[in-house]
C-alpha cells in the first residue's frame, strides 16, 4: 500500500470549472486517510495559487463552494501545495501575491525525486 500521494496539476483547463474540484477533494480524502499528500502546480495551473483567483471559480453550478475552498480543505487536512518555480513568472504568480496555503516552490527535479520513491502513487490532472 502507498504511504504518499503526489498530485500534479499540469493540464487542467481553468475554463472547465467543473473539473477543478476533484484534485483537491481527492487530496483531502487521501490526507484524511493518513497518507502524505503533495500537490504540484505547473503550467497554467499555477494561477490557482494567486490570491483571489481560485475564489472566483466554482466547480458546481450551485456555486456553493469555490475552488479556493476546496484548496483550503486539502491544505487543512495536511496536503502541501507547491508551485513550479519555472511556471510562476509566466503565469503571474509571485511569493507576494500567493495564497497563504502555498507551501513553497519546487521544480521538475523535486517532482521526479518524489514520484520515483517506493510506496508513492502519482495522480495527474
């Protein structure tokens, strides 16, 4: 059985709001199951880490909960959120405008080092 889940958000479509809750819901569930959870934001998904951006996106038509609320749930459950350092400038993310839940920056080497470890499961979105 896995001890850790690593989630990569690389090809998420920020215009398809209905798909944006699932990665964070699954991260919350995994953390609640006492798994170590790391989420990596690369490419355009780094925009979700900009303060105020994910608060305006709602994955459901009822608009009851924002994507940011799902992100907070995952972080509160223990998931760590990392921005791809190389994608930050391209997508307008800085340390100054980042959400407080962002745990830091990691590049491709950090991601690869995690996913090749034994007992790690990788999910990609």
